[in-house]
């Protein structure tokens, strides 16, 4: 019995140790989950697949068209004829035909180029959406850590006030404190408890937002790896980052390729100004019965080669207006390209400025925390020695909580602005460049 209990205890301890050593969720894992599970990414992946299928549709214009047809009929003939006044005549015909477009003003070639460009634009659009989702995942992850740290700070404030309230009640019981001193602490404690409840609610909401972004359930007690304090790192200059952003951003690549596609579309429409030339080959077999066995007194088979040309000489200027419409759309896309360039440059400037400010705040906040902690320690000792008032200690606690919150915000703001810098220049994700090169339509 003793051995059984010892074995069971060892198993339980081992399970406890294994549970305690469970790996924590990291930001990189959150990003990976988002890229695998996010519905927006999947939506644009399917749209890209659809655009690639359209390339196959347009390539079909370069292949000949083959058709099979069969017909059978019974015709009742009435009236005076050499065969009698009324008789039924049966007939069947089977045709094999192959046709090929020899020329259509190069519309098929321009349409294919348009489709290829649209597929490439769709790929860049999917990349841009992926980069947005990655930023959303990082932002949500940082917000969870920020909210979790806020809960810890609020809980510390409650614990400090609970100890102060206990000291105040003890001093009141021995006649060293007035009743209002105790009430001040009790009121502040009640307020701190409300702040803790609010912080816990904010943490639960932040956690749900992270779950929504990465498509994976996360429990409130699941370990989430914290981020270290950012340290100033050597970064490329603004001009280098600007050049990188204008070269890499998928939104700009998409608009450039989309403009090309609209240009090809206009040229495809312009092909309507030219004639269509088609060649067709047909073989037809006839029969007086359903089996196509031939006809009495008539030819049994027919081979036909047809070369046809059609040319619309007037269409009410609809082709001209359609070409102009496509050109205007192309010009609008180029204007949007210029506006997007300016917006991306602004995003980069804001991210760099925000990162610099956050680093400065972080340095100042770290000093403020040290000073607030020392101030609270000194004031608490003075309070216990009756050298400081209740208000003095309450103020010291407020200063400490505020300093911790400011420090926490500065820590996570540096990571948030760093993530926004990565988004502004669209820093490559692992394997992204290789995948993009492999998936580019040919």
C-alpha cells in the first residue's frame, strides 16, 4: 500500500512539474497562428486562386475549339408528290467541327496579359492583408501583456492599501488616529478594488481580441511570454527605410500591376477596331436512319473548310467609349498609387517618431519608478512612526501606481511602435520572399 501511494504521489508530482513547465505562448507563435487561421487571409487566398484560374480561362482562347453534334428527325410530308400524297421521311446527321481564331486584333493576347497582371495584383493584395493581420496579431499580443501588467499593478495597489488600512485601524483602536483617517484609507481601498475589477475586465477583453485575431482559444491562466524592455538598436536611416518601404510595400506593387492590367484591358478592347478572322473544319455524316448509315439518292458525307472574316464598321462609338473608360480607370489607379506612396511615407514617419518618443519615455519612467518606490518606502516608515499622515502615504501610493503604469505603457509602446515600423517597411516574414517568387504567375 505504501509503495502504491508513493508511486501515485510521484506521478502526481511529475504531472505537476510537467504542467508547470508547459511552454508559454510567444509573439512569434501568435503571428504563426494568425497566418494559419485568420479568415481574412483565407478569403484573399481564395480570391487569388480565383484570379489565377482566370489566367487559364484566357489561355483557352489560344486553343482550337472542337464540337460534336448529332440530330435525328422524322418529317411527315403531305401533298401530291412522286412518292405519294403522304409519307414520313427520316434523317440523321452527325458533325465533327474544329474552329480556330486566326486574328482578333490581338485582343486575346492583351486579355491574357491583363489576367496575368490581375493575378499578380491579387497576390500582392493577399500579402498586404497578411501584413495587416500580422500587425494586428502583434498589437493584440502586446495589448494582452499591457492589460496583464495593469492587473498586476492594480492588485499591488490593493495589497498596499489593505496593509495601510490594517495599520490605520490598529492606530485608531489605540487612539492614535481619527476616524476620518481610517475612512480615507477605506474609501481609497474601495476605489482601488474597483480599478482592479476594471483592469481584470480589460485583460479578459484583450485576451478575447487576441483569440479572435489568431484563431486559437487562450485561457486566462495560460502562460504568455512577456517582452523584454526594448533597448535602442542601430536602425537604418529614415531615407534607407523610406526607400525600402516604397520598394517593398505590397500595396504599391499591387497598384502598379493593377495599372498595367488596366492598360492591357484598354488594348484588348481596342482590338474590336479590327476584323475577326476564323478558320473552321467540319465533317458531317448523314443517314436515313439513326445510325448515320448513309442516304438514298443524296450524299452520305460532307467535308467543309470555311475561312470567315467579320468586321464591325460602326457600333455607335461604344468601343471608343469603352477604351476611354479603361484609360480613365488606369489614370485613377495611378493617382491612388501616388496617394498611397504619401500615406506610407507618413506611416513610416509616425512610427519612427513614436518609437523614439517611447524610448525616451521608457528611460524617464524607469527612473520615476525607482524614485516612487523609494518615496513610498520612506513615507510608509514615517507613517508607522507617526511622522507622516494618512494623506501622505495615500499620495505616495498614487505616485507609485502611476509611475508603474507609465513605465508599463512605455515598455509596451516601444514594442508596438517597433511593430508598426516593421509594417511600414513591410519587413519580410520567414519564407515570404521565396513563396512570393514561387507563386508569381508565369
